[in-house]
């Protein structure tokens, strides 16, 4: 990888994407069994061969537009630094609770072997009990780090099984030579000592330099929102719009499962949550890390319109009650913008893709992108297979960690 200087800076969901961090799903997802699948936060066991085929098409679509980095490669390069190796293993020891014997074994590994152990798991005994738990969910890089303007937020994950994923990312941002020129703040929620605090990247949308959207539900709570406010509104005024989420289904775990930005004035919505009025919306004004006011809004879109941003919604499932529910379950509202009106999403959600086509988006299959001059197309959706990937519980936005976008 070219280790030229990368400056983390994100102040929109749709600005031209320059750099993004992903993770190609690997052997770690094959470490699940029917007995551990729920503990790993999955609803089923994935087939790695099929996942790899689908992910290759997704990654090729990203690479057609942006610099795509894999966190596995970044971590292995980072571990050339002895201080980084010690930092990672000692912090990992606190998370997984292994003993000094395992610590010594890990530190004795090569950079490649240590990277493999951290991501794929490290067995403690002959029958495969893990001293280092596999990072089953690492390919959902969205959740583990949030670049918010020029601040890098390291979330405190809602589940212990994902605890080390932010640690992996923090080690990279802290020690990798590509980020040595970054002088912004790294704010780590895991260092606060607040046990009840939790938030994840799927719930945090950087709408603009001055407005952040946050989902409050299964994975993000008030304490997590307070942390975000404290660390992203210092020395300035900032608006936070909080969308309450259902807590009865795992398909609603994050805001980006019911709402994603498509362009500067269009969004994909799951109508029963975003527009029904059944789930509360709170507008928080903050300044210098402190809440100044809280008001209620009828909906997320009305709250944004009150701030001068009128969005035109495209409906998940085309607005049909049956198809909306079916396709939302398989991340039908979860799109990722590589530019303004240039998005990626699962092709399996046909009613949703048809709704995008009616809204003026040209539909392009990922395997066909070489036949298109993408720069000449105003609005498009690149679709890629997600029959197996979607069973992991996330979509295109979930599998991306934007690091730098144009302003």
C-alpha cells in the first residue's frame, strides 16, 4: 500500500469519496458453529466461498471510484512498529482476559502471524478454545470507527464480542505511517470508564459540517450520544438530530438500516420508522461540548427541513408494505454513497432498486461497470449480489469506513 499521508476528514455522507477502509471477510467467519453463532451476533452461519465472490464485486465497485484499503493489510503494516505490537497485545489482554503465557506467545509471532491471530482467533488448547476471540464482525468496518469532521471517534461497542474491533482500528490510526501527519483528535470511548456507555458507527451519520444524525436504540444509548456531543462540538456550535429506533428486531440495530443518504437532497427511508411519527425525534443544540437546548420534531426529515435541508425520500421496497418489510430485513435501506447521487447497494432488493430507477438512478450491475463511463452519469446505483452477505446483517454502508471525502 502507498503510505503517503492520509488526513481523516469527513463532513458529509455524499461528498466525493477519496479513501475508505474495508475488510475482506476471511477465515474468522468460518470459526462460528451453530453453538456460537448467536454469541457472534449472527443469525446464521455464512458460506465463505459465496461471501468472497459477492464481496469481490462490491470491492471492485468501490475501487472504480476510490482508494480502498483493507484493515488487515493496515494492521500488519502497523505491527512493524514494536510500540504498536506491545500496545495492541496489552490492550487485547484486557479485552479477552488471556494470561501472561499467551501474551508472550503473541508477542513472539511475526507481524503476519500476529495479525492473523488477532483477526482469526488464537486457540489456547488442542480442542480450539480461543484465548483470542475471532473478530467475526470485522468486515462491518462502519461500526468500529467514525471520522467526524477532523475528529476520529472510537466507539464502545454494544457487545463484548466486538470489543477489540475498535482497538484494531485505533492501533492503525495511532501508529500506521499513513496517519502520522494527522494531528486531529482521537477520542476513545473505551477509555472513559463508563460501563453503560455504548454507540456504534452505523448509528452516526455526518450529514454536514454542522449537523449529525444519530440513531438511539439497541446499539447506541444516551451515554454514547453524550460522548459524541462532548467530543464533536468543542469550540463550535453543532446540531444533533436523534432518531429513536425500534428495539424488537435485530434488523433495526442501527439508523443506517432504516435511513441512508443517496445525494445531497435525496435519502432512502424505511417509511414505518422514519415517517410514521411512531418513533421519537429529538433535536439537540450543543456548543463547546455542552447541550444548550432540546426540542422534539415530528420526523427526521422535518427536523432537517427546519434546518434548511429539504430531502426527497425514496422508499425502501418502493413503499409497498409487504416488500418494504421484506427488503428492509435484508438491508434494503442500507446504501453507500461514493459521491453525490452515486450509490452502491444489494441487487436482491428489487423493489427498492426499481424505486431508485424511477427516481432517476441508472441501475448498473457491478460486473458491468467496465462498460460505463461513470463520470458521465449524473445519478447511478451500482448493484452487487448480497444473497449471502446480507445474511450477516448489514449492507454496503455497514461494510465501509470512510476516511476522507471532498468537502
